[in-house]
C-alpha cells in the first residue's frame, strides 16, 4: 500500500476504465471528487454502484461525456440521469451483485473504498457498507482506499488488509447521515397492523423510511426480536436500547444484528462502532435465501409503488420511469416465505400524490416493473388493513385488496374488477 494525495490516487484512471464505488453512507466522496476534477481529461469512464449518498458529482448533466453511471440500484441522485438516458440501469437481485464481479460479467479496473484506518494487525474495516465490496476488491485490478478516521469500525466480515490496497489517501470525513423520517397517522396505522402480526422471537428484515420507522415504534412491547437484514437504521438502535431486540432466539448468529450496510444518524454510527453485537456481512450472505429461510420466524417487511388486484407488486418504477431497483425485496420475500413460520409483508400507503391516486390498481401502469410476482406475494398491508393473498384465487385476492384500498377508490376498483372478471 502506498499513501498518496487524492489527485495521485486517481491519476492513472483512463478513458473507458470501469470502477466500482462503495455504496450508501460510505460513498468515498474524497476520491470521487478528485476523479471528477479530472473530467476534462476523461471520456466514457464507467462508474458502477448501488445507491450512493451525497451529491453524486459524476451524475451532473455536463459530466455525461466523461462518466457513464451503471446503476445496480437507483438512488435519488441518479434518477434523473437514468431516466434522461445519461446512465444505465442493470436489474439484479442484491444477492447476485457479487457474482457480477466474480464472473467477470462486470469487469472492474478500479474499486474505490472508504474504510477505517488500519488496526495494529493491518486490517481496515469497511465500516457502514460491506455490501458487495469483498467481491469488488477481489476482482478489481487496482484498489484505491480512503483511510478515513471519520468512519466507524464495524465488526464481522468487514475487514480488508492493507496488503490488498494498492493506493490510499488519508482523510477524516464522517459517513453521510440520513435523518429519521417523520411518521404520520397513515404510517402509524400501517406499522401497527404489521406489528400485530409479528410474534415474539421473530427475526426482522426492514429498511429505511417512514413505514419501517413506524413498524419499529409499534414493536416496542415485543420480546427477543432479532435482526437479519440487508440494511438497518436508528430504528434498530431504539429497539435494542428498549430491550426488544436481543437476538436471543435467532437460529444462527444468535445475539447478533446482521446486516450488509447501514444508513442513519451519528447515533447509529456511534452505536455500531466496535460493537460486537453488530456483525456486517456481504449481500451474498445476508440476502441468500438459504440463510434467510433458516430463521423459523423470519419477518420480511418491504414496500411497493403499486399493487394490482391479482397481487403483482411494482417496486422499481413508476410506469416507464425508473425509480429505484430490484434490490433485496425478492431475496427476502422468497427467503422468508420458505421459513417454517416466515412472513413476507408488502406495506404501503393506500394512496399517492396527496391522496389523488390509488396504489391498489386494477392493472399496472404501462412499463411498470414487477419485482415480486403474484405467486410470491403473501401479505399486503395499508393503513386500512391486511390483505392475505397466499393460496387465494385471483377473485379472492381482488376482494381482499379492494378492502384495504382507500374507501374513495373502492367503487371504481370494484367496477374494473368486474370488467376484468375478477369479481
């Protein structure tokens, strides 16, 4: 490993090289900014990543001739670029991302890492985001790291040795913070419906946003919950401090909060720092259906953009407009439903656009992406109740889903359901 300046760290990147960025709160911003400073010298550098926090300077319209983003999951800073045709989207299960690198289907010239400084044994922690980093590091020709004193040192399968790093810079930049979202009456109602169906001793997967926050608030009287998830937030810290999350009944990794990345506030990052309760793992472990199904009472909580009356679940697009990605929803829906007492929830508000549109729809918008098929769908929850879909006919599903739609849209949904011979 050689310590260099940021400019020196990116100096050998050439036009049409392909590089991978560490994701989420661990976006390696110092290295990324140094690369963008060289934009005028570069053409068609491919920048591959999942959702990355921060401004995304490589995604600005004027950067289009210089950088071509290849999105494995579309974050807010990348939506305009993808939908304007300045960036590409690769639909992929989160569990499969490491394999893209390992098989050479996405060959990497460089990987940018944002890690804690090395310990006495030469190991640096990948900190808040392990995700597909090990596969990227093994596959890339050159590993460039930010040895960042501002990053928490997380434990588990989260370490890279200095011998595996080619070039490094030293910096002190905290991980990106994501504030806890406000929760309203809609989210509280959804959270309570979900929480009522989760028994003590369950293992949870839930992500970020108002609905997972509301579910967490409603779980405060449960006992011995565990966590096995792709990502977690401050909500988990709340439940640990309340004594709700102990992991005592988990069938594997007992007592551990297992995740691939985290996003939240400084409180979350301080909680995770050197905490043996937090075990960071790659997504080909956290999102492996074989691992997920091993938790007898696995409860997977995900969301959607719209759900049609047969149970098709759209989560990555609004019609033709790409919004997010496939991510880990299907990994956890399938894994949870294979568990002995597993449950898979799709939790969403009944309406969108300030109540003017129903999210329960007779037919999907043209171009909408089905992330979870009607055969995989189990339980749909809105603020108006719970629709159990598994084992039910299309007609029974339509009736159950109309019952949890917003009341002002139910007559229209019934009329369309009759026209489609679903009622």
